[in-house]
């Protein structure tokens, strides 16, 4: 039940974040990139702070000193990532930017493996390869050119930053969710605001400030809140996998509201990216893993009884389908079980 609820949280987080790119594209005509990033995160922090007043039953532990490195990493990366994303949206296609957001899966998963030692299956590796291939294809300007587009590179930089940030957040996701999101929102927003002042961006009109704050509350605040809740049960790699539906929703909204043209190149990249997402989904059904087994046997030798215990581990497959679950070593064994 808890896992099902966490999957729902991850999917809702994806849906809320999906509105970010098309509506940010519209607001960027009136708001600078750093200012926009600041308002989005400040809207998230302020909005979740207000919600926390009405939900005092939050059970998560408070953050403490040992969490400080991950909190600092989370905030710094959340300053850089949205600024990169806003620059990418301003310099490129919102539909492409939405789809390129899937590269965050590859970044999150590789970082989870290399730095935080999370298990990564063969299916997930294949998904990463397809997603990366599609991202490269989307980033190249023209079929006869190997020059990468300015906007796409910034979106990919944002995805890498968020890949690191996802793993930092994973290390503290069991703590108080409201506290995590408020810290993310307020301090990352203030950091981006300082960059906007340094860049001497023109302050936006009050109407666009309010709109950006509301967008930030929904697309970042509620999305981050649900994402952290999902991470606590599913882990960084799996949560990111479910979250992968967000770019497809965002691309659809870009075509719907911004009237963007659907090209053959985009559809090819979309198909490859979708294939990667299918593999990610398949990875959640059947997991490949190993764990310790203990075998005890008794025998008689020279009139005495001897008991031996052997502890070993071996790799096997685990299935969970239609309420059944168990282990198998081959497809024929799985067919017999099911």
C-alpha cells in the first residue's frame, strides 16, 4: 500500500512539474532568467511554508548537523539548475526542453550508482542508453550538422544538476518533508535572487511576480513535496523513473498552448525516449537482485552427529505479478510459477 501511494506521489509530482516549461516560456518574455528561477523557488518555499501551518502532524524528524552537507548541496544545485533551465527554455524549443528533461533519469541513476551505491539493473542501463541517445539527437542542430544547440546544452546542464540534487535529497528524504521543501525554496530562491541582482536584471512588474510565485508553488513546491515523499520509499533512481512522465506531459502542453510545430526529428527522438521509459517501467515489475541464504544440514560421522550451516548469496530474479511473488532462475521456471 505504501509503495502504491509513493508511486502515485511520483506521478503527481511529474504532472505538477510538467506545467513549468510551457508557462515559464511565456513568463520569460517579461522576467529575467535568474529572477524567474528565484521567483519559482520562493513561490515553492512560501507556499509549502503556509501549508505546513495547517499540517502540524508531520512525523518526519527534524534535520540535524549530520544532514548539513546534503542540505547545502541540495540548495546550491537548486540555485544552478533552474537558472540553466530558464536559459535553455529562452534559447530553444519548450517541447525539446521538456523531452530533454528525461536526461535527469540518466544523471540521477548513474550518480546513484557511482556515488551512493544504489543497485542499477540491466533494464535501467538500457533505458539510460536510449534516453541519452534521444537527448543527443534532440540537441543536434539540423540533420547534417553536429553543432549542439545553445538551448539544449543548458537544459542538459540543468538535468545533470538535478541528478546530483536528487541524490542529495534522497539522503535526507526520511526527515520532515515541509522543512526540506521550505529550505529548498527559500534559500535557493534567495540565491538565485542574488544572482539576478549581480546580473542587474530589470525587476519584473507586480503581475508577473505574482504569476511566477503561483507557478513556483504548483510546479516546484507541490511537485518537490510529493517527490520527496515518494523518494523516501522508492529511492532516488526509481522515483526519477516514474517522474519521467513529466517531460512528455510538458511537451504535449507546449504543443497545445504554444502551438509549436511537430517535426519528424522530434517524433523520432520521442519514440526512442518512449522506448527508454518502457524499459524503466518494466524494471519496476521484475527486479534482479541477490541476497544471503542460510542452509543447515546434519550428518553422522564416526558415531557422532555434526551440524553445519552454510551462508551464501547468489543472484536470482524476483517477480511480483497479480498478487503472486517469488524467485526464479529461468523463464520456464517463471512460467510454471505463474
